[in-house]
């Protein structure tokens, strides 16, 4: 959902390296009318809305999932492609004009390694080297890409510094529109919202190149596509978000936005059962309660890696695949957050697998 | 142990007795070493800083792709990014803009701007990236922001947040200074901005200046390079960082080597001083040595003693020299930024590092020069029978043995042979060797020449006047010089070396200066030169502006010039392409042609002429009549070399073509400069006003050709300031040598003067005798020095300059200056002789003579 946009430190990036996160944060809060605004009236239309919406300031396609190798080892993976409009160079005829930036993040969680490995890439769109095309999910950044093929199958290929993967993600269910028909509110104000749909229960097949070996993998994944021009409330500190592919074929998405003063600023959840019935939950029906914390040896931040999540009258327990799924890219992009594969239990029964994202635990959101 | 004690005792005794002379020798060595070391340190520091700054600009890549013209079409960038084996392609647009006139200064240095894609550049570990201030991270991508290095901010007197006013062609452009630049070198003036913004704002749409490539793991570099070169075609170069380093090094190499050579001259002069002082000292101590031999000292022990003396002198002199040199280098860098007035290393602030190896090198040179200077006279001396040495009057026999006219002649012959040889690796190695041999040969021949000359003078004078009518003192002086030429020539060697070097440099510099001045007259025939800032790839004047200038009634004639930079060899600096109208019926009038040209009537219709500078002949092997390919507007076109012209302005080469050919082939109708000839009834002020009143008048840079000429000559003089300084120091060392050897001689001749006084010669007569002697000697030294210096100047002008800098010049003689220096030499030599003589004859005549018995 909101992903990791806002919690990053916005201090001067003394390194010359550009901080995409800072860019995105400033974008999220900018009240710039040059960008298209979300409206509850809008009806999502496919295949058009699979593709990019360059009039909106930010957009992302976000895939998380669990993989299993042929020798039954479990791996978590995450790949995200962002598109952001800079708002600059609107009249610039140069083909290098950075009107749109494409950013990609990829991570692999391997229990055998005991931690998460990660890589990222940023480029301006142009020259056919980096783009987010309209009309269909077709995002590319050099040799990293995510493409939705005509049969609805997604293919993605990532060549990170320490790993690579090439996965095909086959939908097994219909698209899940989040919020009110794809209009997903993120705060008390009506314009604090995004367009948001998910593709849960994707069947994954593919290859992972990791630790010098090429592994055949299969598994399940979840795709989110979301776009907007401004989302977050200024009082927000961070958020907790989880998506789960349940074993019975149903799916669950829950998030809460935490206030700087502590407590819940806004929350929301969507559940779709195996038969396709969708239930939406309001802010007051959602509750996150930490069960076990983990203190990061890298950043000293304390994350509630084990959570109890209550949605309506149902309760789930989230247990991480491994504790150290903190993504610490402060040396380059200054991004620090926890994003990891979790197993979902209900009454000690393992009922599904998902991904949990915890942001805003290192430094409070700073503007 | 006893021998050592004796050795120390002898050493200390000798030094105590000749404190002044020893000090002079040490000073000469120290000065020579100091100069050499200081110059080396300064230019090394400047060069290193310059290379580091260039490396900063080029980043760290496996390969760089660039075109034969400075800018090429950007469409090659995506091809390269997707090319097999390429991990990362980083597009760069590098260009310069001229800054507002008030910051421009004499050197006319423009501001270098790097247009970069920060995401690519950061992955390529490019050193220069913008640093935003005030949380404005977006500035790195902003379309109106520019980042300046600290030195550039200081230079343009701006700070972050200020606006920077520049010109693009005849249009003004204002950019916001958004912050600083990472890892800019101290003193490096450079700006960074987004590549898309740069292309747009500075009118470079659609072009790049290079693409840096980083290869994937395990890619075979050589094979990759070969394939890429083939696929890109001959318009592109694929270069490695090492090539870039070669290119940077080759820009200043000739200058650095020549300056180092020049600095060694001082040391060389110093070595003659050591030689003459030590020779005289040994002569004077002949009795002492003979006594030591009789007492049981072996030849070897004596030689060792003299060598120890030499080593002691050399060590002290060289150490003092190194310290002095370091201090001097520090001072020069503080005061002049290490540029030494040459403009080879513009706008950098080098920092000095104590270069241990260079220090050792100069120390060893200083030491060996001293030891050699001590050993040479000692060896011949010691071959004598000690009993002979005990007798007085044998002083001169020893020196005579040093004189080896045949060896000197061989040196001269080899020198003549060497000047015929070409340069090695573009350095005039043989030229410098020839100069050294000329000096050695000249000095070796001195005793012989002195004897022959004065015998001849004596014979002819006595033949004409008879002994009776000749003045006694003149007579005595001549007889002495004719018969004891050894001592005389030793005294002269210092004068000879320093004077000849000075003559050589003076002739060379004057010839150069007059040639440059004539050349400036020739290449700047118009009254006004008007320039506009570049408008991206295009020159500043488009057709509208050209029309407006053409329509000015104040001017009789207007010529337009188009300048471009080309790369014809990736290992060499860029050359300049000048497109202008050349009158085919009278090419020599437009261009300073040297040698043959292909006249217009020999020209077939479809051939296009180019005229190339002398450097193109040396560096690229162009000859008249040769067909060459020139990159224009993204393609290569054939041209024929129609003539060769002299160019002092662009050492790395320049090519002139017809403006009409250029425009037809490149479809580029813009120009950079307009040359304007005033109507005869118009004043300079009116012309100036007319230009300023053009609609784009306030963006123009208007220069009168006289001002350009004066400015060029000023820069010329400044770049030779170091040369003058080195020359002066060589002269001072030479004069010190004269003083030292004269005073040594006077002391040695104390008994001779005593004897003279016993036979009735008065003190004043002796002084006259001494002055006459030294005058006659100096005159001969000056004449010989002139001949030698003139020969050396010919080598400098006709061998070393063309081989180093690829330009020729005419010979001009600075007679007035030469006369002045000759006069100074003559007077100072005579005065020194007089002063030394006075102290020598001040003692009691009887006591002076008694020494002999």
C-alpha cells in the first residue's frame, strides 16, 4: 500500500546521491495542482488502469510473495517499480528531460542467510531504457522489468548486484479493488487517498539466482497497483501494513497509519473469501497489537516483528520468516524500513503466508 | 684512525683558509640544486593537480565513447546502454560557457559545465555531483538550477541561492545556484547541472559529448572494444581512461620537459664553477700534496682526500639546495598557483608534496657534479712526480694536462651530428644533448684557443710595434695569457658557460617574440573582432545576427569565422577547425603560410582545400597535396592539404577550411566571430558604438585587434618570466665563478706579485696588469661565449622549438641586450680582479717571495 514513502529522513543528502525517497515524500505532501487529483467518482477501467498514469505524481506496482525451491527451502521476495512525476521540465524538449522517474526495489529474504538482501535502481524515463507505459502494466528500468502479458500473466526479471530472479506470476482470481471501488482513503481528509487494486493469489513459477546457484522456484505472490498525487496526513509517523494469501484461497489486506503522537490515525482492511465475497472494514474495526519486538543491530530501531491483527471479530498472528528483514539503504538512498515475509497463524494453525511492512520506526517522519 | 684524523684536519684546515671560496662553491651547488628541485616540484604539483582535475571530470569508467567532433548525436546513447556487455552507460554533456567580462581576466578562461544524469553518474562513481542545500533534493533535477564548485563560486563571487547570469549566443540566460559540487578539487572551477536542463538551456538539444561505459563482470575488454569500435564506425572513438591520461599528459609534456631541462642548466653552470674552484685549489696546494706524498701518502690516499672534500661540499650544497628548493617551490605555489605564467595549467591550486625520489635525484646530481668537478683536476695533478711538485712554478703544468683539445673537437663534431637527428617520442632529446656537448667542447677547447689567440695577438703586436714601444703592463699581460692559458681558461669557463647560455636564450626569446608579433599582425588584419557566447553546438551568431552586422554602414568589410574542436587522435588533445573565407588568389595574404602552396590554378573543381598548421605536419603527418578526412556535421569528408601555415596560438594543431565548404557540408550557418574592417572616415569610438547599439549589442564581446595583440604579447612575456629568472640565476652563478676563480688565482700568484715588486714594478702597475689581463680574458670569453651561445640558439630555434612545440620561427638578434650583458660581464670581471688583486699585493713583498725558498 503506501509502502515506504514517507518515513525517510529528509535531511540534506550530503552525498551527491539523490534520495528518491525524499523526492517522493516531498511529492506526497506537495499541494501542487499541476497534478491530477483523485476523486471517489472515478471508475477503474481495465485494461487501461493496468498501465501507468503519468498525470498523477506517484504510482507503484508492488509484488511480494513466498517461494519454495525444489529442495523445499522457503524464500521471501519483493519487487517494486515506482513511477514519479517530477513536476519539472514540462516545456523542456530535451529527450533527457527528467519529467518522469522510474525507481525499482528488489529484495530476497533467505532464512539460511539470516537476513534480507536488497538492491535498487533509479532512472529518468526516456530513450526506451526506462519507462512506465500507459494501457498495460509495462514498466522497465534497464534490464529490470515487470510486464503484464496478454493472458493476464505478469513476468518480471531482476538483475540485482547479489541475486537475480525471473518469475512468472499467473492470476488465479479476479482483480480485488481496494477501498470504495478502488478509491482507497488513507486519512481523515477526502483527498488523502489513492486508486488501489490488488491481484492476490498469484501463482509463481520461475528461477532465482542466489548464492551462485540457479534455483527453480514455485510459490504464491500478491501484486498491488496504486497511484495518487497526495496521500498522507501531516500528522502521520509511519504505518503498518500486511497482505496475506490465505491457504483456503481467501485474501486479506490490513493497514494502519500511526500518528506522531502515538495511536492510530487511520486504518482499513479488506477481506475476500474463497468464493469471492469481499468485506471492507472501517478504521475502528482494525487493530494491530505488537506481540514480540526485535531490536535491529544495524539501526537500533525496535520493530514489532510479531503482531496480533484483529479485523472485525477475527484475529490473526503474524510470525516473521526471519527477524532481520530490515532494509537499511541509508548509505545510498537513506531508506530504512522493515519489510518481510510472515507466516499467518490462527489458533496455532498455519493458515496463510503474507508480507508485513513496518515503517517509521527509525526516525519519526520529518518534513 | 690516524689517517682519518689527518683527513679531517686537512679538510678543516683547507676550508678555514678558503672560507669565502668554499662558501661560493656551496652556494653555487645549492642554487643549482634548489632551482632544479623547485621547478620540478612546482610543475609536478601543477601537473598532478591538473590531471586529478581532469580525472575528476571524466570519472571512473571502463571505456569512454566520443566522437571526432566535440558533440555527437545522442541517439547512440540508448544503443550503447543496450549494447551487449555494457553494465552501465553514463551520458555526459561537457561544455564551456564564457563568463561575464568582469570575471574573465586575461586568460579568458570559460566556465566548464558538466551536464549529467545524476542517477547514472552516481553509479559510475563520477566525482562531480551537485549537492543541494536547504532540503531541496529536487534541485539536482531542476531545470533552472546549477551547482558550482567552491572555486567557481569564489571566482564568480556568488553563493548558493544567488542567480548566475550567462549568455547563450546573443540571448541572456539566468540560472539559480542551487549548491556546491562533491569532491571538486581545490581551485577547480566547474559547474554541474542536469543533463536535460543543460541541453535545453544551453541549446545542446540532441547532442552529447561522451558516454562512459562500465562493463559487466567477466567481459573481455579488448574484444569488447574491438567489436564496439567496429559497430560504431570511424566517426567514434572508444577510449580507456589510460588514453585520457595520455592525452592530458601530452598537453603539457613538452613544456614540462623543456622547463626541467632549463632548470638543469643552472646546475650545469654550477658544476663548472666547482671545477674551476677545485682546480685552482688543488693547484695552489700542490706543494702541500707533494709534501704529503714524500711523507708517505699514496696517490690513492691523496685522491681519496680530494674526493672526500668534494663529497663534503656536494652533500652540504645539495642538502641546502633541497631545502632551499622546497621553500622556493612553496613560495611559487603560494604566489602563482604553480602555473608559472605558462597558462598550461589554468585555474588550479596545486598542493606541494615532498617528492622523495626527485629529491634524491637532485641530491645525487648535485653531489656527483661536485665530486666530478673535484676529481677531474685532482687526477691529472696526482699523476705528477712528487719531487717536481715540491718545486714551485709547476703549478701550470698540472692544468695543462686537463686541456684535451682533441676530445673537445670530438664533442663538437658529435654535437653537429646530433642536431641532424629527429626527436625521440616528441622530445628534443638530441637537441639538448647537442647543447651539452657544445658547452663541454667549447670549454675543453678554451685553453688551446686562449693560448693560440694570445700568442697570435702577442706576435702580431710585437711584429707591428716591436717590444720597445709596447706598454710594459700590456706586454706582461699578453705574455702571461699566451703562455699560461690553463689558469686563464679555468677562470673563463664560468663566464663562457653563463654568457653563452644567456646569449642563446636571449636570441631565442627575441626571435620568438618578434615572430609572434609578426604573426599576430598577419592573423589579425581586421580592426575589430566581435564574438558572442556559443549557442550550444552552434556559434553565437545565427544568420539574422550576421545580417545585422553586415548591414552596419561603419564597416567596409566583414569576415565571419567559425571555430570548432575536433578529435583526430584520441591520444592527443583536440585540434581546432577554423572555417573562414580564404581568398584563393592570394592565400598568403590571409594565412601566414610557410613553404609551398597549391595555387588556385592547379586546383581541380571538386577538390576542397584545407590549410593546416605546422603542428598538423609533425603530429599527424599531413603534407601538401595529401588527401585527408575531416569530420563535419556528423560525417567524414575528404579534403586536400593546400598549404601549411604557422600557428603560435594552438600548439596541438589547427586546420583552416573555406567557410563556404564548411557551410555546404555541415549545414551549419552559424559563426563564432566576426572580423570587421572600419570605413576610413570612421573613428574607433563610432565603430564601437555602432556595434553596441545592435539589438544584441550588450551580449557581445568587442575586441580591438591592437588590444588582442598587446594582450597576447603580455601573456607571451609572462610565460617567459620564469625563463628570464633562470637565465639571471645562471648569470649570477657564472659571475660568482669568475669572482671565485680570480680570487683564487690572485692568492696563488702572491709570490709572483712579490717577485714583480722586487724587480721594481709598483703596486698600481700590478693592478693595471691584473685589470688588463682580466679584461682581455673576459673579452675573449664574451666573444667565444657569443659564438657558442649563437650556436646554441640555433639549436633552440630550429631544433628544440619545432620538435617540442611544433612551430618554427625566424632568427632575430638582440644586439643591444647582448652588448649590455657583455659590458656588465666585462666590468664585473675586471672589478673582481681588481678587488682580489688588491688583497693579494697588500702584504709585504719580501714575505711573499720568501715562501719560495
